[in-house]
């Protein structure tokens, strides 16, 4: 039934599969174009545009602003002379008609809620193999980037599979380009790596689903934190951290309560580089990665709470501990525990908006991570002892005992 939302979604999957293999199915296309499910019609029109506009006359009209003017990108000086040449090749490939720039645009920020940003994206700057697999075979499924969710059920098209469109050298070049542009700074991709991954996935004929890729290549925690605004490497006051670690936590709490200013501390909590709010008081609809300090109940005294900020992995609240789940089929998943009963475990991967549900009977092992999601060096992001005192006073006073 084309007018049933669930069945329309399945028809869309079939339509995108035809598009991926460059096979026009006008009957299927027209069925979806006449559907009463609005997002299915939007997605079908995207395919129609690709088949009859992009195929016939390139990308003109598909995302014209990305194609009207070729942008000359300057290779980063940190790249070797040879990699700078590869970078320029990648920039040219990126801007070819109906290639990467058509959807993600020359500024790399994508187009509204349809095409995700490549700027500072963990999907771009993380695992080389994960990115190569995406480029070779495309990807289609719900993902969240910079707080925005891109959902196929709302008409978001799949990422194009370039395995038959680009050589190993061309894929390596364009991926090197996107990993080192718009403020991105990641390793370059070699043709040898692309060749290897192509051979390893030679039998694949369908788009990757995000969960499949994350099962093989989990998103890196540091990049996920950077995506929500926490960049421990951006500013580093190691001298302050070393000083604080030499003082007893009880004394630090005593001084903070006596000398700190909670109003300034609140400003630091929400506006400093430490970005405490991103985990403890995130925007509505965003995954919470740490406890709500305004409502939390805890047995920790002031000294223990200060110590948990300086040494976060020393004690980890079970609710916010990362767990590694291994199924009886040998599959591994990583996430934060959402809920747990005698029969069921629910976890949420940081990169995915939807929780994963497991029957306890299907699990081989559940391993608690000994590393806190809270970065260990957050105090390095404060300018001086005064800022530490202010922030600690706010944190100590805001919690409900």
C-alpha cells in the first residue's frame, strides 16, 4: 500500500536501490510520486530529479550554488608536497557535477536537514576504513550530526555509492580533501587503503546502514565530544591541572566555597571552553551524557565531588557508564545504559538517536568500561585558579543533596 507510511518506506528503499545501480524503474517511481505519504513523495521527486535532470544535464538545478563557481582551495601547509597535489585533485573531484559538492556544497556544511555537514564531523575525521566504506558503497539510515538528525523516513536520500564512479586514486584524493578542509585536520587516505577496503567489501551490493558501520567501527569518543563542543586539545593549561592535583580535594572544595563566585561559575559552566552544559544540561531533544546536577542525588561529599571532576574515571555513575555488549553471535555494540531489567538491556550509542534493545538471553557478555565519558583533563581548559574556584562553587551549590 503506497499510502501506508511503513510500506511507503519499504518502496522507497527499493527505489533507492534502483537509483544506486543506475536502473530506472518508472512504475515504482510513479507509484511513490502518487503516494499520500508526503515525505515519500519528496524522496521520490529527488530520485526523479536525479534520473531526468542530473543524468541528462549534470547537476544543474540539483544544487546549483555548489556548481556555479569552481572554488580554488589552498592545500594546508602541514601536508607534504605530494599530499598537497593529491589534495588539489580531491578538491576538483569534490566539485564535479553530481559529486560530493552537489549535496554538501563547497562550504562543506551541507544543505539544511537533507545533507549533513562534513565540518568537524566524527564520520569524516574518524576511522579511515569507516569513511572509505561509506564512499565506496554509500550509506542510508538515521544519523545525528551536530545535533541534527537526518532520517530517511523524512525523505533524506542515501549517500551516493562511488565504487563504480571513482578509481581508488580518486576516492583517496577526495577523502583526503574533505578530511583536511573547513578546519578538519585528519590523516590522509592512500589509494592502497581504498584498494584494500574495496577488496574486503567486494561482495557488497547495498548501502551501508549506520548501525552496521558503527558495529565494525565505533565512533571515537573524543570526536563525539568535540562534535558537541568539548575540545580538550583546543586550550591546555596543564600547569593549573598539575597544581590542583597536588592539593587535597577537601581543601580545594573548602577554598572554592570560601572564595568562589557562583554567578561567574554558572557563566563558566555554560560558556567556557570546558562546555560542561553540553553533557549535563543539553538542549531539548539532545542525548544527555552526564547527570543533571540540579536534580541529582548523590552520597558524594564536597571533596569526593571535586575529586570526581579531577579524576573522572575513579568513580563512574552506572547510569552514565559506557558498556560493551557482546551477543551470542559474537557481535559487539558500545553505548550508554538507558535501562536494564532482569530480561532486557537498553543502550544508546552516542552517534545514534534510537536506543538499542537486547534480550539478556541473547547476550554473551556485558563489560563495564573503566573509562569515564567525562574527559580527564577538563580543568586544563580553565584560565586560572580563580575560574576553578568559581566553577566548583557553582557545581557544589547547585546540586540537591
